């Protein structure tokens, strides 16, 4: 998943330069000797704020060791003030509009705001606290209003439209012409052509939407932490690895310490000597694959699906009803029948019809495969005289039994060969070296926000520095769930900037001195997120608006999914899959089993994903007068109407914890993973047909697609790379859905 800071998401119609070595406003200057004590104190505070000037660290990396919570709000306020002043100068320019004095100047605007936004919104996801959450709640509507003050500025839009109308005669190069067209589209979609009265309505909607989205995310984080499952006895954890049991004991101990600090002695006492199983953001939870205790599996599952839906302070049911209504109202105000139509117009899918067809065409085969998979599991349950019908909380446990019986393979056999640092350096980095000629050197001289975060300098094939890469892989209670990539500094030829990018996972941290052994899913996730990082690091565009992953939402996942193919590529896997104790390579027979099981359980995987993607579309294809009052009843009816209401396979995300669409940038866009996978599957075939893992192939992918960012039409980039049109066939074959039966 690729994310942008909230400020970038809500301000899609103009670009923040995340950092630049250019002069700032006089506010950052040293105080004059004649200043009053109060003025001098204020000026001293400005000078001390690390955001007011570009970072002096290598490639303008954030000075995490200097940044304090107290710096954020003043920097945001000054950053917004500066950018509005810059925009006023652009809009009020007496000279005739030109590309340079209007579009380029907008690209240069907001540098201070960009710096603070990049750090703040990245850390509210990765390393938040109560102070930052309070700032985020305050800032959300203010940033929405700030964005509106720019895109709804009549004078500014008049200049943009004047240039747009002359675009064929301005003599612009291809990237500049596309930038002008993009700005015009952004302004129009943001409401620039509305009446003054409607602009007032739109501003109020945007402010409330920003507030509600923040409320949803903060509710979910708190609820997920509060929903951790407490286990009294060690024997209840039978089936978990020794490391996982120790981790659960330590989680309970940490929670007790936090309760003691908070003055809750009763809670602290209730945790003594117990085990705590934290929840991940998805419906399915990793321990369900191993736990032998069916009642505990049920408890974990029920805690997961109940999140933010059962009353209390963190209930999101009312929040999503309000979000859905406001999004539908805003779409209607802007001239669209619903929010999904508005969103998809600006994606490569273009229409709700195209998305609905993709999802509905796959659903019958996916559910049929899931039912066939369930029958195999039920046969094992019956053979063991279990006396029960397969439930959702049984699926992962019995899927592993089927896998073991069919392939003589237990996924836990893999973990000793998947030590995290080895996967990173001899897998992820090694693949990037073989494909693109990249090399990596760890930098321990640059500050980080948590001791577990690692920083690497990335060198290009010519030996020159390409980027900085931050690896933040361990789970924390103040870190949101899932995995994602973001940028602290985006590449830009205009601003003279090189990328500073980060990847985030949520791998449980082992006890001190113990190795971090990954699941296969965590390995592929690491490769996936690094695919996003490569997209950011290889960016070679002039304008910040087009840098890196600034592409349509349903295209952004495509390059990262392609990078997953190298996780089990024999020469890559053979380089990193080595026993953490002996260094012995993974036995060939085990490798063969990994490859043989690539289509295993795909009925489940496809169905749970489709259920979530269809839910997203059903919510966002509603007109304002169709918004339900009961979120859970609507969810159940929607799943049934789409034919994906198969109880043993619940949606990957239920509505009340579907952070992608209510708290992130994927509203009406969760289908993008599957849409991108159509391109990904075709690209994997291209690599295989052209010799696989070669520098020639890597350079071609980089030159024709990864380096281009959003500077060209997305599907056009795919055609240039692959030489053909997107085709769903390779995807169906990959998932074992080409014949509609289980593999």
C-alpha cells in the first residue's frame, strides 16, 4: 500500500515540495537586535523549530532527534500562512498568465507546509501519541479549509483556465503540458466552477469529512488496542510457537506496565502472569492458523469482527454513515450521481460499470473455489470426529491441515529459513541489485523516531547516491496496522530533490536475543512494499506533482505487485532462504512445495478480498437519498446481493474497521489491488517470456514505467513497457479461476 500524508491527500490539486534548499520567508530570519523581548522570544522559537528551514541532513532527511510535538502546530500554521500568501501573489499577478508565473509557481509553493506535513502525517501512522492525535483532530478541518482556499480561489482558477485554453499554442514540452492539464482537471474536480453559494457548502462538507475521517482512524486504533484478547493459561496457547507464546506474555507485561503508569492498578493486576494476543487490522488474525484451542480461536475472531461496532467510545457505525452521506452529497454538488462515479472518473478504470464487471465476473468462480476448499476442510473435521461445521475461525487452522496432507507441507517449516534481516538484505535488496544494479549501505548516523527503524543509503548502478530508504518493520501499539510505503522527500528536478522513502510492516517483535522469523505472507509483503519504494526512488520527473507514486490509485499498486514475483524466484529465494542457525539453504523439496502451493487457498483469498472491494463499491455507489441508517444491516444485505455472503469466508475488512476507505485514500478504490493485479500478472508473464531476472529487463521496466511517475498516461506506460493491452487471462490463471474450480 502506498500512502501520502493527509495534507497531500486532501490537497491533490496542488503539490507540496517536501523539502527544498531554497530561501524561506523572512519569518525564519534571525531576530533583529532592536526587537522587543516578546518579539525576540517568538523569533527565537521560530529559529528553533526544525521545520522552518530545510533539513541540513543528508538528502534533507528529517531531523527526528530535534523534532518535538510542540513544533508541529506552529509549523503547520506558518506553512499555511506562507502558502496562502504565495498563492495570493500568483493569483494577483498583474502580468498575463504564463506557465512559469502560474503553474510552476504553484508547484514551488508550500515548501514549509510540505516539510511538516510529510513528517507529521507519516508519524501519526507509524509512531503516534495522544498529543499528535489531538493536533491531527484540530488540523484536519483546517487543512481542508486551506486546500479549499486555494482550489476555490476564483482569480487563481481564471489564470489556470486561461492557460488551459491556450495549451496547444504555448509550446510546452510533454510533461509541462500534462501538468497544466492536470491542474485544470484538479481545480474543476475540486469545485472551482461552482457558484459562490455552492462553494460555501462544499467547504463545510470538506471540513466535516476531514474531521470524520480522522475520528474513524483514531477510533479504530484505540479499539484495536483495547480488543487484544487476554489468555489466562499457557496451555490454551497450544499450537503457537515458543516465540509467539513468549511474545504474548511480554505483551501482557507491557500492557500491565502501561496500566500502572496510567494509575489503573486493577487492570495491571488482571494482566499479571497472563498472555495478550494483539489484533491486526484485517478480519483474519495470524494465530488462528496455529491455535489448537477452538474456543480461543472463536474469541479472537469475534473480537476482530466486533471492532468499532458494539457501542462505546470507539464505535464507528455512526461515523461511516455520516461519511457515506457527506461523500454522496459532495458528489451530487459537483455534478455526479455518487461518490464512486466521481472517484473513478479520475482513475484508469474510468467507470463504475468497468469496476462492477471485474468484481462481479470473478465472484462466482471465487466463491465456488472457496466452497470446494471448505469441503476439503470439513472432510478433515469429520475424519477427526470433530462434530462441528467449519466456521470462519476454523478456516486458517484447517487450511494448514489440508496443505500438510496435500503437499506434505506445513508453512511453519519455512520460518527458520526466513530470518528478517536475511530476507531484506539477501532477498529484497539482492533482487534490486540483480534487476537494477542498486546497492545499499546502512546509515547509523541519521536520526530515527524509534530505535528499531533502520536507514539505508541507496546507490544507483553508476555508484551515485539515488535515495535514502527507511525500514520500519516491527509492530507497536502506537502504529496503525497493515503495511505501507510513504515519502519524506519526493523526487523533483524542479526543486533539485532526491527521494527519501520509507516502508512499514507490522511484524511481531521477538524477545531480546531471539531471531525475527517471518511468515511467507510477511516475506511477500516486504517485497511488495519495496516495489512501492522503488517506484518512489526511481522517479525521474521535473515536477513534484508527478513524482513517484503520484499516479492513479488503481495503478499505484501495480509496480509493487510486480516486485512480489521475485520473492520465490529460484535464484533470489536461494540467496536468502537459509536456516538462521546453520546457514543451510532451504531444501529443494521445500522450495518445490512453496512453488507448488502458489494457488492453494486462492478461493478463500479471492473471496475475502472481493467481499471487501464490493462493500466499498456498494457504500460509495449510493445516492444521497439511499444512505442507510444501519451500517451492519446494509453490509449484510450488500454481501448477500453480490453472492459473497459465505459465512466461513468473511470480508477481509468489515465496514467499521475498513480503514482503507474510511480513514485512508482508497474510498471507492479498494478494487485497485485487483485492477492492478491484471497489469501485474501480465507483466510477470512479460518478464518470464523475456528471460526473467536480467538487468536488461529491469532497466526496461525502470526506464519505461517506474521512472515516469504520473508524467504520462498510466495505461500508456503499461503499453509502452509490455507492448500489449491489459488482459485478465494471466490473473485468472494465477488464481486458479480460469476454469472456475479449485486447483
